[in-house]
C-alpha cells in the first residue's frame, strides 16, 4: 500500500493506481469510492463501470461483486531497493497529504499486506471478462408492488361482485362489469417492465414487447406526457421505456454510462463499440470522450405559468365568497393564502438552463445564478410518487454553498437534463 501511496503522490490522477486500490479494498463503500474516483478521471472507463454495475446488481439481490484481479507484469522482479531518483517516487509525503490526506477512507480500510504489484509500471488491473450470470440475469424494474397488488385486487373484486349481482339482476351487474373494464386500463398502466442487461434494454407491457441494443440506439426523447422514454433505433423503430417503474433513475444512470454520447459527450464511432459492448476485451482502448459544445434548456411559457393560470380563478372566486358570504370568510381567506403561496412558488422555479464549458447558468424570473463545476456538490435525479401512484421525476442540483435547485417541467425530459448536466459536471469538476 505504501507503493500505491507513493504512486498517487506522484500522480493523483493515475487511473490504474486507483483501480488497484479498488481491487485490494475489502469494504464495499470504500471500493465504490475508489471506482467513482476512477470515473471522475475517466468517465468511460469500462472496468470501473462494470464493477459499479455489478455492485448495484448485488445490492438488488444479484450476484455478489468480485474485485478486478490485478495481474503482475511478466518481466523479472525488480531489485529489493528502489532508487530514489525514479521520477514516479520523487514527490514527498507532503504533496500526498495536501492532495489526499492520510485519513482517506480508501487507504484506511485497505489490508496491511503487500500489494499484488511491485512497482507503478506493474500496477495494471487486468480487465475481467464478462460473467455469464451478468448476461443471463438482467436488472428488472417494475411498477411498485403495492400498486400492482391493489390494482389486481380491485379488478378481481369488481369481476366477482359483477358476477354475483348479475346472477340476481343482469342490468345492475353491468355497472360492476363497467368498473372492472375501467380497472383494466389501470392494469395496463402498471404492467410495463424494463430489463437492463449488458446487451441492451428491453421494454415489455401487457400487449407488447420490444428491445434495443446499446449500439443500436440512435437518439432518444421524452414522450407520452413524460410517462415514457422513447428510444429511436437505427432501423427507425421506437422502443418505449416506461418512466413509472421503480428505480427509473438507475436506468437513466446505466444508460448514461453505456451511451454518454446521447447526453452531450462526443465519442468517436470506432471506440463506441468498446464502450457499449457486453464485455471488455483486454488490450482494447477506451475511447477518449469529452463534453462538447453548449446547450440551452428553456421551459415553455405554459409549463412555467400553468399553475398561476389555474389558481388565479380560484383566488378570485374565494375573494368573492369572502365578500358576499361573511360566514365563509375564514375558509375563503385560507384558500386565498394557499393559492397565493402555490402561485408564488411557480415564479421562483428555474425556467432556463444554460450549459457552457465549465459554466452552468440557472435562470429564474428574478435573476440568474452562474456556477462552475467545482462550485457544485452533487447532481442527482430523484423521484416523488403521488397518492395515485404516478411517479414525478426531477433533477436536483446541490451547490457547495446555498440552497439546491429542482429542475422539472422541461420539454426535453428530466433524464436528458440529468445525463447532460452529469456529463458536464464529470468533465470539469476536477479541472
């Protein structure tokens, strides 16, 4: 471990050294920190992505993750003592302490034993071949179990009650059969299932099923009032992925890792096969990708002020009731206050997002705020489910100082904004 410390002291951005640290760390949390560090330096590193994907699968009940097996160089072992003039080890401990303090979690949890490498040149993590279990058992995302059970029970209840009533009075039984028929629409809403594997993504429902490989995705867009994500294939067909399944933000993150070029990262076509393939071949080069260009997301006028137009008549009606009916004055006043607060909140929402090299601008009705990548602490996609079971997604931008910003209601879709901002942040936050 001392050799790894010296290597990282000389070059804190050494991806191979961080991969070796991840290999010798036992605790999953420490291992995840090291792998995230690798992705912050190299967003398309296939080894780190495979390990994080396997750790996520293990957390969901899949196969337990295995550490990448570092292999030693076949060259003869170096002499026991290392010359102090070697460039990889010339930096002092003070430089290491300034960049990575001694209390770094990844080193604290590492076992005190000789690392499986003899020098920085030998600190090469061998790419691990894709296991069959990862291909045969994809990640499965469905509608929440509670809502599925509730819908099926309601359908069975109306059908049984309709049969019982129809045996006595056919006309009255038709009422319950009608309710059962309406419940079938709810069954169709909760039936979608999404399967994510190393080969691609598969979306299935009650009456249809389609799939697409990672390399075959040409473009994507939000559709169906935000309830589906439409993936356009190279042959023109469309795969509709439900956004209402549990764990949908994880699907978006896996898609961002597999196809970063769909979220504002420019990759060469030759290297894209290595990026999104089912495995990682030893000796293949990881494509050099980088955030490119600039992007502007702007919320439509209706999406920004729809709540204002909706609550304005309610406020006017409540004001008229307060003046004409004194006995309802208290209730009408409370309704005016609630509607006024909701209308004011809409005015403070972010209406424009401007993404430029190392500059993010969030604009509201009352002004705009600029951030560099280093001034942002976290960017994440979150989900809130309403009482009716509908999932509402939004992107949370948490700056280092100040309150966070919630981004939602843009026509491009929350998943597009999340992937675009995350790739921008990963590109510039360490510069």
